[in-house]
């Protein structure tokens, strides 16, 4: 079923959203992007004459009630965003009466799902090494099903719009879907857009396809790099991870960040790219600093000949131009991870050059997907969010999807 086709009039919909918004010490929301992201789905259901039961997690309360992570703190903000009153159920597993009393157009927000260990389905208070662990896990899985069944009993249909947790097989993200038939469960608009974005990168590719992978470590990106190797024409590697490549090839990298146990992996990636005919683009020069700070002295040096006492902090001008040329010619673009320590204003130029080239390619008709926390932070810092095709809201979920893994939250609905 799709959200556009479903007739919500007179129905109760239980919707999993990601309202894990950041709060300050006074419990006020500091960034409401996630609430705004869910509005199209929530408003569609209300406008169609449905009643809404909204559920989410907040933070990591580890299966215990912790009022610092209570969703009651965001009830008024949700009401304001929706333009209707919001009722609150202080115990998400004991909300049957409140749900039953809901009339069309009314909204009930459930308390933090993760106040119950059943949400995540991991046994608590028992070590993995404990001989009783397997039994505890079995029991927890059984009570997770009961918990999911209780949540399901509140509503006629289930909508999952929480892409940020789609890579988790939790009670509210996946298990609950077993209690609805295929005509009564669907993805929300945000999830639909995210799934479509991933499909544009993995299935409906227009060539040339250029992926830009940056950030600090090659070890955390290896799954994606390997999956993309069969799909991309150009693979740009940038940021801190490239010094592992420079060292592996015999370069001098000074104090630059490096994973010494991944030197062979770097050489393997270079070989794989050659074997698969992928144009692997590594930086030729870099901006080096004499310490890790925004006040450091800097100089532009060859990326494989960094003087002792200096460290590579950003892509140099020759590298920026080379990256831009490859990006501007692309028809499909994926960017994950910055080209430098962009948190310091002195070292944003490399990431900015990438962002500008992506914007130019997008204006020329390319499809561009920006995903993973730090490149999203970069694009926002440069005020260029409206110049790319799509910015993913999912960190881990997006990365797992691009690695080619099936997301339990999507599979539970689409049955893939
Ligand atoms: P990741 O979490 O692996 O995507 O890495 C993102 C982080 O990589 C950001 O916080 C950047 O500051 C950092 N980073 C990028 N380039 C470098 C570099 N040359 N040296 C140290 N850290 C870097």
C-alpha cells in the first residue's frame, strides 16, 4: 500500500516518526528539522479525516524511564507544527483507552518507546558472555513481539516515516508491521523520498556516476566503497582517510591522521579500482597545518610529501580543481564525508569546492545525493542545501542502504 492510495478517513493510523530532536538543558528544542520532516505525512492523514497516534524514541534511555528524554517536552511543539491539539499518553504500552477515544482529526503522542527495553529488543542487565544470555535474548524477543502487538492494537493501519531508524529491527520500526496486512501498512512520504534517493544512486543510475567519499577514516567507509566500486565511473577519495592511501604508497605524511592497520586495505582499493576500470581520484596537494587548530600556520604541500611536524588538514588548490572537473561532468553524484577539517573555517575550502561543483552539475541536470552527518553539516554551513537534488536525513540508515544492505524498516513494509 502507498500513503497516497490509502483512505485514512475514519481510520486510526499509528505512525513511527523520528522525533529524536536535540534539546537544550531547559528541555527546549534546538533544531526542529526532524519534526518538520514528518509533517507532510502527519498532515496528509489528518487532512484525509484520519486520527493520528504518533510514536518515536528520544535519546538512549536504555529501557528505563528517564524524564530528561520524555517526549512530553515536545508535545507543544508538535501541536504548533500540526496546528491542532495533541494529547499525550504517558505510558506508550498502556495507551489503549486513549487511542480508542480518538476521533477523526485528533492526535495522540505516545511517550518515548525506548523507556521499554522491548522496543530495541536487547536483554538488559545481562552480559553477552553470561551462559544465560541466549535464553534471556529469546525471552526478550518474545516480549518484543507482545510489545509490538500492543502498539499495533491501537490502530487500523501502520505508517513508518522514521528513516533514521530504518536500519534497526525494533518493535516500532519493523516487528509491528507483522500485525498489519499488506493493505494496511505503508511508508510515509519522508521514507518514500529516502528510498527513492537510494534507488537513484544504486539502481536508476545515469552515467557518469561520481561518488565522493571523505571523512576521517577509511575503515568506516570500506563497505560503501566496495559496494560502489561496481557502479561508479569516478571515485573521489578525500579528507583524512587519504593520508592512509598516501602512506601506503610510500608517501611522507608528517603528523596527518592515518590508520596504520589499513595500509594494505588502501592498496587493495587502488588495485580493485584498476581492475574494475574505475577512475580513482586522490588529491595531489593539500593544505598542511603545524597543529590541529583554526589558528595554525598553514602551507600548501604535495599530499605525499608533508614535512615532519605538519599535518594535512584540507584539499589543496590543484586537488580542488581536479575534483571539480570530475564532479562537474557527472550525471549522478553521491557525496559522503568532508574533504577537510571543515569545522575550522580555515579548512573549509576543499569541501566548499566540492559543494560548488555539485551545485553546478545539479544545475546542469545531474542527480545529487548528499548523505551522512558531516557532508550535510557542510552543505548547510555553506548555505547550499537548496542547490543539490536531495539531502538525506538518515545517517547510519543511509550508509547501510548504500552498502547494499536491506533495511528492516523498509523490508517489513515492502516485503523485500
Ligand atoms: P567521518 O565521521 O569519518 O565522516 O569524518 C568526518 C570528520 O573527518 C570531520 O569531523 C572532519 O573534521 C574530519 N576530517 C576531514 N579531513 C580531515 C583531516 N585531513 N584530518 C583530520 N580530520 C579530518
